[in-house]
C-alpha cells in the first residue's frame, strides 16, 4: 500500500506480524503498535501474510494535547507507541482489539475508548488547530500572514506552535493541503485548469509539487492510480493482509 502526505498523525494498533515502512531513503521495521508523524514524502507499507492492524488518523494539531512530545521530532518517522503513551495501556488496547471477533466490533470499541481517553484534552482551545482549519477552508491557498492576523499571533509564534504541535511548518502544511486537493480531483479535471484552480503559478509548478509528494508525475499517477488503505473517521482504519 502506498500513502502520500496529508499532514496527519497516525496511531497504528498492530496485533499481528511486523509491518515495514519504506520511503525513498530507508526501510523502517516496526513491531507492535506505533505512532507515525506527519509525512512530507510518499511511504509504502508492507506486511507479512496474516497481519492485522487498526490505524487512527488525527488531523494536524489535534493529537498534541495527549501525546507528550514535540511533533517535529517524529516527522517522517515511526516510534513505538509506548514511547509516547503509557506502555501498559497500549498493551491492554492491543490485547483487547485482538480478542474482538471482527472489524466492526474493533472499530466500535476503538472509537468509544478514544473518545473517553482523548476528548477532554481535545476540547482545549488550540491555535494550531484553528490555523489548520483556516488553511483547509482555502484549500491551502492562503497567505501565512493572513492566518496570523486572523488569530492575532506572529509568524514566529505560529511557526513554533506548528513545530511543537503539527510537525511541519505552516507553509509546508499549506502545500500539502493544496496537493491533497489536486490528488482528490486529478481524475476529474484537466491539469491546466486544475493548476489554476489550486493556485499554482502554472502546470509545471503543480507537476513539481506532485512529484515531490508522490514520487510520480501526474501522468504516471493517473495511469497507475494506486488503491490506498481503507479509512474511516475519528479517523480510524483497519486492514487484514492475507
């Protein structure tokens, strides 16, 4: 399975065999459950037969209140969940998810316990989340200065918040959001008009961003159009590879 940058942080509850992650620089092998920081380049996920896992994807900035680390430390990285969360709790959740009979039960159980565990912390006002919301409203086509003015914060303060709570800079996240808009619409529009609609200088500018984030040219991507992993929302996903 091939995945592309989306600015999110993922918790992977793995109760099967080892999962390997490949990017253009290295292979990362992970045993058990782990957390994946924001990605700025494409990643390929591989797993042995019989692997079982559930993935919870948090919008940029949302996970900060309950994972105690600076998110820039795990950008393009994966760490064991026990490094950023209570180890006994992580093992308890892994065991329970493994015991449940099917994917709908696992997803229902996980959503319920995530809400109980994390909702109080998520209710705390968060400047980064507000900035991300503004970016998403504008498909990433927004000046950082405008965001700062609307949130009454300096560029330096916003940059520090993103380093701590998101893992990438405001400018990089805006680029990723714009890229995701292109990715979602690339089979429905002409590339020239799509470049204009997404705020790129020209089609060449779009192609450069697209290749950076996917490792493919738009033509290569559309001809292959890889099928990605299943996804549901807090956002969580489940998969069983056979």
